[in-house]
């Protein structure tokens, strides 16, 4: 994991045109997709968005459905939906879309609800 300070330094080098994207990625041993995600998050919400989350972000069933329907309408791109609903990443939205398209229910992970583990086999 990278600190928010490190991410900020890399983003500023990118924004100041000190290096090309490829040069930055080679210099700091990061993936181009990772760099672009950092820049998007920084531009959308500032340096606070560069902090790695220590807990799972909880989304309501209504927000999930609205995000999925916005994307499936064709009016928004993945990135636009992620920004509009403050979703942590594209992969989160992708999971919701796959769940919705497989005709499974998008569940509410709001306050007071937790995931429980299924009972495994008993051993002695």
C-alpha cells in the first residue's frame, strides 16, 4: 500500500508535466491504471480521497440500484457513475452490475447489517 503523501507526490509530478505517465510508472513501480485512478480520485475529492480505507464502505440497496440503472441506461460511463455516486472503484460497480444482470438481489449493507459466515464442517 502507498501512503497518501506518496500518491500526492506522484500526482503532482504528473500534473506538473515533470514526467510522462510511462516514466512515472517506471520510476515509482506503479501500474498506469493505478496512477490514473489516483489522479481521478484526487481531482474529484482532493487529498482525502487518496487515503486507503480501513473499513468497508457501506452502500444502500437504493444507491446500488440507482447506480446500476444509470450505467445500464447508456447515459453514463462507468467512471461517471463511480464519480456521481462516490463509489470506491470501478470493480465495486462491476460487481453490482453482474449481480443485477444475473437476476440476483442487490442487498442493503447499511447500518446494523453485517455479513455472516456460513457454518463450516465440524472438526474434532
